[in-house]
């Protein structure tokens, strides 16, 4: 239809002052809502209506506390390196920061670490062989933090090799390059993995691997021989002596039919050995004589053994094991069969156990009662491990700062300090040293500074360190332990 000449379109022009008036009116309405809205929100139809409050909008307590994290860490680093400070003015000026970097002890009595220091001295002078177990949550995955501790201790006191490795790692590690056939499955005593079994034979890594599913004996097809393999190569990211190992020990068992294990070095079969069915934990050691460019284990049988771990180490000195338990709050140990732990620990001779946990409990601990309950659970784990390792020293590391978004602003979880305090109380009750990672970072709301720093020392999840941040934290931890060692050595000499 053709448009008639007298038809017209009406265009309404909105004046700038009217636009400004609308914007100001909406702003005033939002301001009024922010002023009257309760911080906990308003219940509405079974849900909750929330709105940013005026208090949260004007709150400045969640701003970055540290302008330059690198400079802050350099200051802490110099303090952690000072064993004895004779300048009284310097002591007064840095007393607070110095206490932050130091390991804390009940009644300032550091004697719980003396057996570990004695073991270090024996390793240096006599080649004494022992392990340091570094248990932790995902904050230490991929050998982060542990790698630097291992490097430092092995350089000064001897020792080589990456230590305990899992047959099915949850993530790639810097200490060893590893691959395995696709039919392996990981079973854990912690976390939310579907791979659960009805027994408690998980071993020192709190997990094991199988290349066939766990079935009742009558359901296993004896006519079908299965095969699985695990291969190790030295990692280019490994630090120092970690790349070298001359001995491999495997801890495995609980298979219902015989299994044959072949050892291959650089594609050559060195040994093929058949192990009869077993309802207990077995171990077998291969003395390699040198570090192969490729170490491969090939398994053949109708039923997979449960392979708890493989120990790659040198002949003597200090071995440091990275045992990262993703999702664990550190309350898993009492679920583990003591018979398996006793056998493995007896071979390893641990002289120091580091327990670095707490982060996975932080979001769920909202009051003192919950914190106390967690502390009691954690203390029971220490007691269990100390019964198995009566001659070992123990060091507890509290959680790092962790941030969550509250009204659009990242700030510390309320549970961080509560969990920290509960872990410290448990550590002191069991005569363990305690290292306060939360305070070392800078305390409340420090995580924001670590994330926004250039370069960043923590990731965008406001929970985990970046590799650089993990290394910086590990350096401070090592120097804090080494300072105690130096003070002990000055007293005994």
C-alpha cells in the first residue's frame, strides 16, 4: 500500500536534563535501598532477596594490605635468614615480622624438632638414610613447595630421587615424568571420587591404582589375561638431585590371582617375576645401579594388584616425598590400615612429617564450635600418625589466606583464622611445631594483594599460589626450619 503524503512519523526528542534526572532518581532509589537493606537479606518466597548494603559499599577493610608483595616477601626473607640478631634496635624494629616467619612452639620449646636435626647431621656425616613426608592438600600439588625443600635438604645433607610416586597421579608432577596405560584407575581414601572400595588398604599415599576393576573372585574371567604398564622418565623440571635415583621399590598386593611384573630399563627387559595371590601388602626392590632414561613396569595377570606406591630413591641421605591429597582436610589418616602404613614407614624411616592442611575446611567453618570440631578431628590424626612414627618430628602448617566474593568484593573467608587457630591448638597439644602461613602471607585480606600483584603470586581462584608464589612461600618455610636447625646446632656444639 502506497504511503499517503499526509502520513507522518512522530519522533520524540528527550532533553539531556530529563536523562540526567532519571539517572539521579535511579541512583537515589538504589542508595535508599542500600541504606535500609539488612546485610543478611530479606526472605522472599522460600528464597532470599539481597542487595548491596551501604556499609559494604563504603567498607575499606577489604582493600589490599600490601602494595608490593615482592618487597614484603624480601623483607620477610631477610628476617627468616637471621638466626641471631645482636643489634637490639633491629630486634625492636622487626620483632613482629620476625615472629611471623618463625616456627611457633608450645611454651617456646623447640625440642620436638631436635630428633630431626640429629638425623640431618647423621645424613651429612654417615649417609644416614631417612625420609621427610610432606602431606598436604592441592596447595602442594605437582611438587610445588616440596621441590624446593627437597632441593635444599639434598644439596646440604645428601640424598637423591623424587621419593614416593603414585601409580596413577592426579596431576603431572615436576619431580618425575610419568605415563601409564589407559586402563589404570585411581582409588582414594579421601575426596569425592567414585572410586571407593570397602577396605582401608590405601597405603602411605592414601590411594592406590588398579588396571582391572576390583571384582569378587568368582566374577574374574581367568581366561582373559590383562596387561597394564607404568613408565617413568627423569623430568626436565626436577630440581638438583631429584633427577637421580638408583633404587626402585614397589608396594602392592591384595590380588586374587598370580601377577607377573616385568622391569624394563631403556626398553630392555631386566627382570620378570611372578607374585602369587596375596591378601596382604607386598614389596619388591630393584637395585638399578644407575638412573635409566626410561623405567617401565609391565603387569600381566587376570586380576590387578592394588599398587599403593613406587619409591624411587638413592642409596643414602635425605628423601623428601610430596604427598598431595586434593580435596582433603587432613582428617583421612585414621581411615588407613595401620598394617600397610607400618610396613611402608618401616622401610622409609621418616624423621619429619609435615602436615599442611586446613584450606578445604575453611569454607565450611563459620563459628568457633565448628572450628573446635575440626581441630579435634585433626588432632586425632596427629595422634594416630605419632603412634606409627614415635621417633619422628612433626610440623603443622596452617592454611593460607583464602578469599571469597562478598557483595562483589573479594575478602578473607571468616573461617581462615578459625581453622588456623584450631590447627595451632591441636599442634601444641601434640607437641608439634606450627608455621602460620596465613600470617606469613600478611594476614586478613592479604590474598587479594597476592592475586593482583605484578607478577601474581596467587591465582584468580583467590585460593592457590602460582608457581612463583609457591616457591616464595617454600623459601620462607625452609629458612624458618633452617633457622631453628642453626640455633640447635649452636647450642649443641
